[in-house]
């Protein structure tokens, strides 16, 4: 067998380098990463144990907890109490909303704080309320000063500044969460990059896109996919933090929530790693929602959904997962607040005269929200991050800010076409094989 000449070897090597460069280029710019060969799975015993933990109505000093059990502050006694619409694992109604808070830097205290004002406590002495939070971080009294000479005076007025901001947040449906966990960062980044390129091409041809590309939320471990603001990269992180914050059940990675009025004595983690793994196994294997057959009316609505721009952000298929309807990016969903703000709302900045530091770069803006997956949306009313949209039509019309152009196009559609879009959204149903709640106490809580 004859050997290649030096020039032949160089050609083979060069060809190999070209092929490698093409493969790397394709992987970098066009591939979503490794394909999803199989869906989320776990052993039957882990799923069963996880379901028991999910439905359990926890109590203080609970015998199944390794630490002090429920609390000291919490929003519900079980996961199922807030995740029940359309079956076990669905979303929650407004009465189950959590109330998030932020405390902006103020004179004498430049620390930015954020957390949850919990609905309940095991000890009345540490009960959390907005009033108590405001007592700890009171309003900074404004002032009026006059400067200049008697002939040329200037009055400077600094308004009162309330550093406390609050926002209610709904419990989201967990159906299909295991599939979302499988979507690669690469798929989210590639979709965002491609949209950016498409917008740039349109601008070159003077066809400006009125739907901007959202912001990728980078968190520890990768791209944020879970939580209303994309705070968590993996489902395991999301579940662990929810246990600690919503139930007061500490885990090995997340200590239980502490009252902002005082700190309770240190406690051992309530759930061990095996229990957390079992709980995650149950959540990740919850069935995925379906797109039901809505006939020609809904098919027309699906077409319009793309034409008016809904699908730019609510991407139907991403990273090998079909029917998810999200790009997992952050968008500003309200119009800019007029100068002067709303008198202490979540969107008011501190008066510039106080010369205070701004929001830390790692924090999202208060009006930035992750595109929620729409699968199962028909069975998860009310809508919006705070549950202020009672119907799907209300939710569409609430799109302002980055989504304003889409809602305006929706309003210009003939009434019949608007109904077609809503009919399509009505086909995005909770999974028909979702399990019913079996714990009667939990069922009563869910119905309250």
C-alpha cells in the first residue's frame, strides 16, 4: 500500500481542517446541541415517593421532616395546594399568589434586598406583613430647599421616597416541566441570535421590526428557564428553592425561609437529598400539555397567531420540544412610566437628588418577565404574572411595552379573527392524563 506524498498529506490535512471548521460552525450557529432522544423519566418508586411529598400537608415538627418541618414562615402547607388546576401539578388561583418584595437602597443603607412576604407563620410573633416590612424600612421623608441669591433663587423639592416595592406572583403550572429542563441553553441562545440577525436584515431593508429580541437571563449554571423571571437554570434548583421559600422546608442546598422580622434558631434541612430527588422525579415526569383539535376555526387562529407576531416570542417548538410556545427570554411588558412615577409602585426609581446606587446588575428590572410557555394555557386562568387578566383575551390585550405592537395588531383584527386566535389558545390544554388530587385535605385547600 503506497503512502501519500507530502503534498497529498497536506491536502488531506487541509481538507480535514475545512470539514472540522464547517462542523464547528454548524454546531455553533445552527445546532441546538445534542438531540433529545428520550423524554424525562424516573423509577416508579421515586415517582410514587415524590407524589407523596408533593401532596403531603406539612406541619411544624412534621415526622417526615428531618428538621423543624413547616415554616417558620410559609405560603402553603403543600405543593399541591398551589398547583392543582387541570390536575395535580397545574397552576394556582389568585388566592394562592405569593407577594414578592424589594427594598431599594436608601440613605444610610445602600443594600438592595429582595424576598417574599409570606402569607402564614408558625409563630404569630414573626408574622410577615407589608406594614411590618415598611416599619423596618420606612419612607424617607422628602425636603424642600431654596438655593441661590435673593435676586435669583431656586427651589429644590425632593419627594418622599418609599424604598419598599411589592409585586404579587402567581403559581405556574408544572406540566411538562421535565421537557423544559431538557431544552438546551444552545437552543435558547441560537433562537435569540437568529431573531437578532433577522431584525438586523429587516433594518437594512428599512423594514423595522416592532418586536425586539428579549434578554437572555444568565444565572448560575447557564440560561434561566424556570421562574417568572428565569431565576433558575434547572428544575432541580426550582423545586429545591420552592420547598425552602414557599413551605419553609429547608433542603441541603437551600435553607428554609426566615422571617424578615427576626431569625429563628438554625435547623437541620427538613428534606434530605433523597427526598429532594424524589420530589424532582415526580415533577419532571408530570405529563406534558396537549394541543387539541379545534377544527378550522382554531386552525385559522393558529395561522393568525404567527402572522400578528405572537409566535416571535411564544415560539411553538424549541430545542426539540414541540408545542412549548416560549423562547424563555425576558421582555418588558409595560409601557414606560411617566416622569414622577406612581407614588411608590414597583416601577418607581429613587429620586435622583438622593444620589443612591441603582439596581444591581444581577437583578432584573421590575417590569421584565420571562415569556411563559403557553402549553396548557387554556386550563390555567387567571393569567399574567400577577393573575390580573381573568381571560385569555384580557391577557392578550395586557401586552404593552415590548409586546405592545402585537396586542395592537390583535385589536385591529376583525372580531371573527380575534375569536379564531382565542379559539386556538383554547386548544392548548392541560394533559388529559393529569392525575387528580387524592388527598381530601389538599383538595379542600385547593378549592378555597
